C-alpha cells in the first residue's frame, strides 16, 4: 500500500431522518442499516482500507461517539480518532485533521469521505479515488467525485463542470445549491452537472495552503496548535480553541472560492442513504415491492412498504401501502413514505412531548 495515502472518515452526523433507529446517542453510521452484518462505518472503513494503510485512516467524530468508534473498529488506535468537542460544520474539522496529517507526512494525499454512504463496486471506487490522488500529487488540485444524476433530485447540491474536455477529470465551473425541481430538470438536460457526494481528495499541502489563502483566521486559530498535534498536549489545545472556530462548510470556505477544482464523474453506484426512502431504494423487494430488514413477515394486501425491526421479530401487515414501519425497543414508527422528509419534525415533536430519551 502507498504510505502517502491517507483518509479522513467523517462520522459525526446524527442522521435524524433515520429515527427511531438513528438517535443522537447512537447515529445511523453505527448501525447495520441494510442487514448485511456490518455497520455503515465498518463498510466504509473496509472500502478505504483496500488501498489506504490501516494506521493512515483517521475517524473524525464527536466526542460522545468515541467509544462507539473504538468498539466497532477495533483495529483503530485511540490516536486515530479525531474528536470534535463542539459542532462546527466541515471546514474546521477538515483543517484540523489536515494539519495533523501534514505533521505526520508532508507528502500525504488524502480523501475526505462520509461514513454513511453506500457504494457497491468497491474496485471502481478505489480506481476513481487513486486517479484523483494521481492528479493531486502532480499539481495543486482539489478534487471531488461527482455522481451521474439519474433523476432531477432536489435534495442534493450539484457540481457544474466545463464542457468540451476529453479529460476524465473535469474542471469545475461552480457548485450549485440544492435546486427546485424545474431547475434540477434543466441541470440534467444540460448534461454537465453531477450530484455533489461530499467526497474530496487533495494533498495536505494544497488544502492547507487553500485555508491560508481563503480562510486565514481559521488557519491562524488551528495553526497555533501545530506543535501540540499528535502529542499529549493536543487535547488541551483543541478543548480550549475548537469552539472558537467559525461554523462553516468546506464548500463555502474553500471549494466555492478556489480556481483549481476538478471533478471526476464516478464509475460506481452510489447512495447517500439520507432517508428511509433512500434505504428502501437500495434493498431487495418482494413481488409486491416490500423491503424487509431483519423481520419475519406475514403480509396481506401490503405493497411498497419499508419494514425494519430487531432480528427475527414477527411482523404482520394487512392493508398498508407505501409506509415506513420501524420497530426499535420502546419506539414504533408507522409513517407514510411520501412524508419521510418530515421525520425530523416528528422527532422534535416526540422530544417535546415525551423527552430526549426517545431521541
């Protein structure tokens, strides 16, 4: 394996649209959402570990998930778990992790990848990432993997790239916010738009220089701690300073300002598993379109349902169509699939009425 290859696995999100399975104390990345025998973070780690040395994979997460990470990834040492003491979006934590890696290996190239995406063709993923690594080693490029859109999705941001290039890696014109449906249809018709999957690659030198140029105050804040990184003093420095960082995404902080952004249209299947409906789309279904995880089912006049329970639970459904049915300990959710985006709102109502212990 190439010792200059590093990864930052982003595992701090809560995944509230997957409530009641995903909760603030045990989010979706730590669950086996598809019934494969491995959690999403375990699947992501294995995918990266095909071509990135085990010791070069950092897990970036909130302090409260430290024990979950070490329990699910026993091959990882404590010093590989980069803990955020406060929620400050993606730019501060990526800068922090990049400075740590740069101190370990100034020649490093790195991938920043979410821990909760579903990618089936892992060989194609490796090929795409290493192609971007090659680009990043040759020049000061910031690379992203874009996903070929299959329909006018309004839930993703889009990457617009320059037309006319025969190169696999396309120069990015601009990043576009989540569009409305008509705008998304126009994007697809133009043919030079990709979904933004939030998977980034760059050399540590290039990303650190980009922060110096476009986010000097962020760099100044985290740069003061360089002498403490990867030592016993690091924790104290981060505890004192992390919450002072501006709450800003890597997209706004760096990518939308840099003139050296490239995108590679991904050659692998991808699903961001953002909602129960997205999970339903990935699962095998019976002849009536029901997707079942873990449950033993008896179904009558039941079509298009997403059913998930603890392993082996018997579920009887009669007369339901296009519903999400999720049973988890003290919570049972029976909810229309076409209202899945409202589950976040329902979760807040549950917290208000019954308390945080159910959230």
